C-alpha cells in the first residue's frame, strides 16, 4: 500500500511519522524558531536523521489564543527554509490557511498543504487544485484566538466526520484527486478533553470514510490534562498517544519527538507482526 504526498509515493506498510518544524516565536510547544533559518534547517535535518518520513513546516502559531500573522511575515519566514529543504529527500508539508501563502509555498516546492480551516475558503481550494500537491483537511471549531473558550457539539464524532467528508468532496469536485486528500480530526482545535478522547476512540470510524487520517496530539494540552505534566514533560504521553493512533489505523502521525516515536512504533509493529 502506498500513500501519495505530492510527487512522492510513500510505502504505507506502517504509520508514517511527520516531524514538526515550527517557524514561529510563540509555538505552544516551546520549539518555535521564528526567523532563525539556519537553526530551523538544522532542526529539520535532525528530524530527517531521526527517521521522519515527512516534515510539516508552519510559520504561524495556531495555539489557543494565538494572534494572526500577516501574509508577508508568514511568507518571509517560510521561503528561506523551503529553499534550504529542496532536495532533502522527504516530502514537505506547509501548515497554512492563507491562499497567498499556499501559492508561494507550492512555487517553492512544497508537496502538501495542511489547512487548519479545512479548505473552507474557496480561494484556498483554487490555490492548490491546479498543482500536484496533496492536501490535509483539518477540522476546527471556531478560530485559534477563541476556539477553546466553550467548544460545544451534539455528537462530536458525527459532526467532525460530516465536516471532513463535505470538505473532501468539495476538494474532489474542484479536481483534486481522491488519492491527494488526507483528513485530520483536529485534536485540540475547538474541542474539550472529553471531545478529544471521544474522537480518539472513534478514529477507526473516521478512517472508514475512505481517506487516510493524519493525527497530531504531540505535547498537546489534552495530554497535560490527563497526566498533569507541563509541556516539556509530555514525551511519554505523546509517544503513548502515537502508538494508540497507530493501533487505530492513523496513516500519518505528526510529532515533535521523531526518534522516540519511531522506536515505540517499531516495538508495536514487531509485536503486531504475524
């Protein structure tokens, strides 16, 4: 089985590990590198050396309470890093919801656009439809500045699933082939701990809709709520969540700690191998 990420065709016999590269000064996880391109490139190469199958590069923080960044600033942070990653050997995803940034990223060689708004903006679909990039459609209730104030659902699994399916259909109607589409339930984006846990339990149901799932819970507040640990102390919880996501058929797991995650997944795969 293979997973298409832009020009790459990745073997998907195990969950793929996506390493995070934050080009922000205010990342929730404390690993933002802002305008330090050299540091960001060293971090990206270290993620690849640790076993990252692909990278996710973001230049605007989407943590709860985050303030928007201008298109110009976001592009200025992204382009030098994307230039430095050309030919790095793994697909590069860019985490943005702005159509102008999407176009700039694709022109600079990005292989996937990861949109926290689920390509709800028609201009975002237009920005990617004519390329060969893959798209990750994420669910978010509200917007980053206020999404965690009072998230509410009747049935979080049904509502998130319906949104993702509707946006996937809209992308396909615009000419984005089905094999270019991935779905992300959006853990922590307008969801309480109970909502997050319910979604996690029902990942197989979401995966049964027919599109591969990307899961990102690394270091997030839901893990802090469960363990009582600060962000810098959530490695064990993050790795545990990655294995649970793998058990529930996630195709891609987005993480800060690539090496530890790869080791844990290798043990899980060895035990599961028939």
